C-alpha cells in the first residue's frame, strides 16, 4: 500500500458483528493502540513499521466495497478518496457484469482506456483548480 492508501479502523475496538462502522484513515496515520480489521477479527496495532519499495501497481476489487486483504489485514484498494474512486469503479464493475463476453475485445479495452483518460484528466483539472483556489 502507499502512504495514502486507506485503512479501515474500529474507533471503539468493537468485535465483528457489533454495531461499528469503520473509519478510514491513511496508512501513515496508523498508531500503536489503534484497532484494525483483520481476517481474525479486530486487533490492536502493536507497532508500526514502514518499508519503502518502488514501482506502481493497482487493481480493482471485484466486490463493490473495494476491500482487499493484505497479509491478513483488511484494507481499501484505494488511496486518497474511498467513496469517489469506489463509485468510479462501480461503473466498471457494472459494465463488466453486463458485457463480460465483450470485455476482452480490443474495442472494449480501448474504449475503457479512453474513458479512464477522460476521468484522469478531469481529476487532474479538479485538483489543479482546488490548489489554485486555496493557494493562489
């Protein structure tokens, strides 16, 4: 995960099945004593270590919640904005379900890449506009 990938934490350290809606925080904000979701239930963080590696990797979780399990820890497959990006990928999940027969065709793949380029350009423009608004 990157520094800005999101990790669901349990503010009340409640067990699975109890009323506890996760709060998403950046991986860099995780501290010892916080409670995180794991495949075994909710566990307290004992220590935090950072390991840096280089490269880029991304994926889209098939399930609509965008959650993945990495080394036994439940994490979001997104960074920065969970709901915005997950809703964007919900479009892709829906299209894949509806058109899975065509999903490997070069026309579909190229259209999907173009759609991604349009969204990325829009997000970059939005980010620059927000920066200009606050810092110009």
